[in-house]
C-alpha cells in the first residue's frame, strides 16, 4: 500500500517520475539513495544533486541526515539515531520507503522548511574552534543576521498572504454583492406576490412565530446533547458505584467477613503501594525535572555561548566520571584477593539483583492491576442494569470456579517448579560469576607462569585455536544450512519457472503469431527499403556527378580567372614597357644600346657562318683520312702479330690506339732501327715513316704517317 502511494505521488508534479511499482521495488540500495537525493534536489535547489556512486556512504548519510534535520523529519521511535544513520547509509528499504512516504506528499511545505532551515542552520566546524574569539564573534553576527532573516521572511509571508487574502476578500465581496442582488430581486418578487394576498398581516405573524419556534428547537436540541453527555458521565459513575456495591453485597451475603476483610486489605495494600512506592517515584522524577528546569531558567541560558559553556562543563564532568570509573576498576582489580571485599561484592550484587527483581515485580503488579481494572470495567458494562445475568449465569460462574479450583494444584505445582527454576538460575548465575572470577585469577596466574617459562601467550593461542575450531564447526553448519536453503530455493525457482511456463503458454502462442506478422512486415519493409536504397543510390550518384561537374567548372572558372588576371597584369606591364621604349630620352638610350647589340650579334653570326663553311669544305677529306688511318692501324696490327709469331712471343689482345698492346706514341718515339717492341728491326724492313697528327673540325685528334 505504501509503495502504491509513493509511486502515485512521484508521478505527480513537481517530481514527474516515470516510475512503476515493480521498478521501485526492484531498485537496489544505491539506486534508492540516488532516488532520495534526486527528490531532495527537486524540493530544495540548495541540496546538491550528486551521484551517490561517486560519493562515500558516510558522506551520503551525513548529507541526507542534515537535510532531514532541516525539514524536521522525526525518525521512527524504534530506531536510535546511530542505528537509523547506519541503515540509511546502507540504503535499507524500510527506512528509504518511510522517508519517501513522509516527503513526497508535502513538497511545498518541505520546500519552505528547507529554504528557511538552510539559512537558520550554523555551519559545521570542529569543537576546538567553538571557543575562539573570532569564531564566537562570527556566530553572534550570524545569529543577528538570522534574526533579521526571520523578520524579513515573516514580513514577506505576511505580504504574500495579504495579497492572497485581498484577492479572496475581493472575490467574496463580489459573490456577496451578486447574491445580495439576487436576494433583492427575490424579495421584490415575493413582496409583489404577497401584496396580492388579501390577509397579508396574518400570514406574516404566522411566519414570525414559525421562525421563533425553529430557533427554539435548535436551542433545545443543543441542550439535549449536553444533557445526554452529562447523563453518560453520571451513568458511568453509577455503574462503578453499583459494581462496588454488588461486590460488597456478595461478600456480605456469603457471610465471609474474612473475605470482605481480605478485599479491603487488598485495596489498602494497593493504595499503600501507590502512596509509598509509585507516587513517590513519580513525584521525585517530576521534582527533579522541575528542579532542572528551574536551574535552567535561573542560570540564564539565553544564548548559544551559554549553551556551549554548559556543554563544555558536561563534557568535563563526563571525563571526570570516566576517570573515577577507571580508578574504581583498577582498585577492584587490585583487591581481587581480599576475601572480605569479595563477600561484600557478592552481597552487593545480590542486593542489586533483589532490587532489580523487586522492580520487575512492581512493574508486573502494576500491569496486572491495570488488567484487572480493565476487566472490571468490562464486567461492569456487561452486568449494568442486570443485563449481565443473561450472559453469564451463576451456574456458569460456579462451573468456572470449580474448574479453576481443580486447576489450582497444578498451578501451584508449576509455580513451585518455576520458583525452584528461578532459584536454580540465580544460583547458577552466582556460580557462573564466581567461576568467571576464578577463571580470571587462574588466567592471570597462567600468564605469570608463561612469562616466567618464556612461553607468554601460549594459553591465548590455545584458546584462539579452540575458538577457531568452534567457529569452523559453526561455519560448516551454516554452510550445510546454506546448501539446504540453496537447494530449496532452486526447487522453488524451478516450480516458479514451470508455473510461469504454464501461465505464459498462451502469451507465447500469441507471441509466435506476432512474430510471424513481424516477419511479413519486415519482408515488406526490406523490399521497400531496397527500392528506397536503389533510388537513393541513383539519386546520390547523380548528385555526386553533378557536384563533380560543378567542382570542375568552378576549378576551370577559377583557373580562367587567374589566367585573365595574369594576362591583364602582363598586358599592363607590356604597355608600360612600350611606353618607356617609345618615348623619352630613355627610349633613345635603349634604342642605341639594342642597335649596338644587334650589330655585335650580326658580326658573330658572320664569323660563325664562315667557320661553318670551312668545316663543311674539309669534312669529306677528314672522313677519308680517318678511314685510311683505321685501315693502316689494322694493317700494322696484322704485321705485328705475324712478327710476334715468328719470334715466338704470345700474342696479346689488341688494345685501342696501339699495335698489339704497344702504344703508337712509343712506336713513334722509337729510333728507326728499333721495332715497335723496342727490338731491332730486321734488315729486310725499311724504316717506319714518322707520324704526324692534326685536329679535325669536329675536334678529333688524327695521326697520319
């Protein structure tokens, strides 16, 4: 029911969340904390909308707790502040749902509280800075500014309410005026109709008397209600007194003065207990409370500084109490071996236990007395005016009495057993305490012996090992239970899956039909998409070709424009050069200079033509001489090879420009009597003619014998 309510409110403005009941119930702890943060940010813009995944859990809890404190949220009484903060930090669903249930119905009210509380809260700071002079001065200044803020805010609210009231009053006045006009018209019509009645005055007197009687009837009904309330009170008192009277009469009729005396003693004991035990304690508590309030009023705690001073005194007293308790505990440890101290300690513990038991019994007695009073009042209502006789007869009462009397021995026996068990429990508790003290003594002795023997901590290690083994067995047992729980959970899940399969079978059948329809529609969609893609591809190719043509034309246009501008610039330069050449002294100098260069060029052309003519004339002769020289070289090479064979010398491969590896220059430089290899020539051979060389027109060097 709460989740439905929260989801409905979150869907409404100003939150407007698209949230479902299943979505809210399946949210994790971090998602619920994020939802609470978002809701707080919607209510108050001052509250930061932070991602809780990037924030520490303690910081998230502190931020949310501070906002809840500002908007005056009261946690459930079943949680103390520390537990509530821990559950809020862990994202407990019950705590989150409780906060959302309280917040979402009243966003406008909480928005105002958050706005006011934000400016009326003091900034957090360490306790050691609270007594600094500058900090205290700033706090006083903040308090004065907060008072000014309160006054300004009240004035603002009053102005806003006045404006609203003014509009409401104007609307009300307007409606009253309209109603007055309607009533005036109605009265005029009634007067016109009444004037036509012959005995008008008589009817008016009768109407006046009727109105008076109606007013008197209203007064009498009010008085009747008051008298009924008084009658109910009187009947209640009468029933109480009548029940008391019947109780006394029954005691008197039974003729048992002892029973009557016991009843009176019981009443006296109850009154004595209330006077001696209950009322003095309540009076003492109220007196202490009144004294504390009186001291608070007389001490003049009027400012934050006074409150901080008292807080410091309280902290000092708590510190002193802790020191005294520590000294007392140290003294008790030192006096563990004193028998008188142990006896006194045991007596003190027994006295505390008796006092605690007495307090429990007193509480039980009060509870039974209240129960008895309730039963008595119910019995009085049933037996009022003799109507109870028809409900429970005397015979039935007697039967109930006999049944209770028969069960009384069993009750007494069980009560005795309960008392024995309680006594045994008391003895066992006392024995346990003694054994714990002896255990502490033995542990200290064992530690001393271990330190003497050099094995300190052995007993602790053994105890730890025993604890570890116990924990291991407990963990194993938990594992077994967990496995059983898991198997049971798996079975439940399988059963749930099968159940859901059965429930989902019609939906699956329908889903198949829908899938078939979807496949058909998807095929149609694919065909249409293919046609669309083909048309789009043609269109895109046409567009791309047109874009390419446009780009080419644009490039050609830009190139032609650049050429045009270049030619235009060159034309301008040429015009300027022509102007320079065609007029002025500069033109004359240039003309002379170019004529001189022209003459020089003509001379060079003439010289080159003569040289060309000479080369053409000697070209044929030079070529014939080259051929003759090549033939001569081949002939000399052949002669040289023949002579070498005759002399028995290996013929070397012919090289260029020599005779069988002999340079022509060497041959020319040799004396007439020597051969080409520096050997003396045979007598049958004549002297070699001396060669001479010349350069051809093409630049080649030719040697001629």
